[in-house]
């Protein structure tokens, strides 16, 4: 075979018309001259690597390392949720299903939303027709971006922000416009700065509240101001309220549900990953005006063809039976938050706004500006896995993010290691 390739190369050199295919013939059997990256559509090159994944891969499988870099806790999915999935499988529920989600789950979500968030926009109970089951919150985000943006459009994002927002926007062919938030005793939005970022190309504002990575929680006044801005400019709001139940005072965070009218252009992203320890199950939902149902159904059909039924049965069990699990999680998260905040503040070198919600500490360290390098040093020298703030866009430089959704004992040890490293 290789002799034939060499012979062909001689023929091609003598024939200029065929010389253009020479680059695909390698000098050795194991090498290639194809520019594979150059052959990919340019839109895919707009999707940048994740700074979180970079550090995660750097420290993967380090013996004894305490992983605080990704947004999940240390608790496995509760047994009652797994049992619902097993029973579904035993019943043979392994076939294609409704693209919008099985009716039982959509009804369960509607009842849950009415119980937690009160009346639907315009009054009355939330209706199942507003909810579309997706492969996690990320899938809901991807569909939302396809609904509101395309090539040449701009999406405004208060930042620091979850880097997947930028990725989803880039995959839609649009451009993200980061608007830095204001840090202080709490993170806050500068509405004037947000308004100044809007151009004729702007199609939507993404609002993540409670926020990853900062723990920022928008007040009702801030939500109303953003909504007013979107109305004046005819913009969509994509509301990521995934951490809405992960609050340390009250039952939930303020929501756009509290201030919106039925005709407001708002898409809500939700997931079962955080509240019920189901990150690996990949199930969530998109809330949208029912009139968009056929379009969203098509988007699901042509991306995933729906969520497996046994996973949807597990989701029903989680929502209907999981309130005590949420309460237990929140209790240990609050303990862990207090431990890490108190311990790192005592070092005198770590600066942060105490998180109001979610389960992250977003902090800076005196004398450490290059937090990508700092994150790798903490892997090597302290046995800690953290996410560099530069991964979270404008305003994140100089910070690191630590996820404290772990046992108070493990967070106490992580805090001890970090403090000892700082004291060297």
C-alpha cells in the first residue's frame, strides 16, 4: 500500500492538475498532511477552550486532591430517585418518547413551579404547555440561543459568568458582549453600563441569578430594571435561575416570575443537577411561551430526539419526593460556606463578597494576579483543585472559584490546606 502511495506521488508531481491533492498524502504511513482544523467550519473556531476544563485535566487523578473546581457536590443521587429509574427500566420504558417530555413530568414541573414560584404570569397555576424537557440545562441553553440569535447578532451577559454562555452563543454564530458587574460587599449590576452595551445588533440579555461564579443574587428592583430595559429595546431575556433554590435565607431567590407580564420575552433555563444531585443524569427543562412549542419540539427532535423515559421517571421522583434532600443539602452547604469564608478571611490575604446564594466562593488572593497559574500551583503544592477566574470572562481576572458543595469536614480540610499554603 505504501509503495503504491509513493508511486502515485511521482505521477502527481508530473501532472500539475493533480498536484493540488498532494497535501493529503503523508510522508510516512502514520502522519497526515491534512489540515483537519482548517477543514472545520470557521464558526466552530469561535468556541474557545474552557479554562475550568484545562485545570481539571491538569490535576485529574492527583492522589489526595480535594476537587473544588467544578459545579457539583460530593453526594450521589438519592436512592429513591435511582429506584424510580430502575423501575422504569424494568417496565421496559426504553423506546422513543415525546420530544417535549412525557406528560407526567411536564405536569409535575408545572405543579412544582406553582408551589415554589406562585401564580403563573397573568395569574392562575403554571401550565404544562410552558415546559419542555431537555438533556440538562446546557441543552435548554443551546435551544434558547437558537431561538433568539444567529450570525451577526449580539447577546449581552453580565460577567463574570458561566463560560458555557459564551460557548453556546458562539455555536449559534452570534457574539457575546460581556458587561462587568460591580464587586464590593456584594456583587451588583450597573444598569447604566448594561444599557450602554446594547446596540442595534443586540438580541438578548442573559441573566444568571443566583449567579455562577459570584453568588450574586439580583434583587426584585434589579430584575425589574433589567426587564424594563429589555422591553424598551425589544430584547429577549434568557433567565438562568438554576440556583434559585440554593439560597441561605428564605425558600428561593427573587425571580423574573415575580415581575414579568404574560407577554414578556423571557426564556427560563432549569436543571435537576443542583437541587437533587443529578449532574450525571443530564435532565432539565426550558420554560417558554406555549406558542413556541412546535419550534422547540423540532429543535429537540433534531438534536436529541428527546430525553430517555427512565430518566424522566427519576426526575418526577426527585421533584415530588426530594424536598427533604434539598433541605439537608442546604444545611451542609451553609456550614461549608461559613467554614471556608471564615477560614480564608482569617488569613488576611483572601478578598471576597460573602456569597448570598449558589455554592461558590469567588475570591482574589493578595499578590496573585495570574490565577490560571495560581490554580495549577494549588494543584501541585496544596492538593486543591480550583477554577481560575479568567475562565469566567470580563471581570473574572484575578479571582479563583471554589465550589463548597461538599461535606463540612472536607471543606475544613481544604480551608486548612489553602491557609497553610498562603502562610508559607
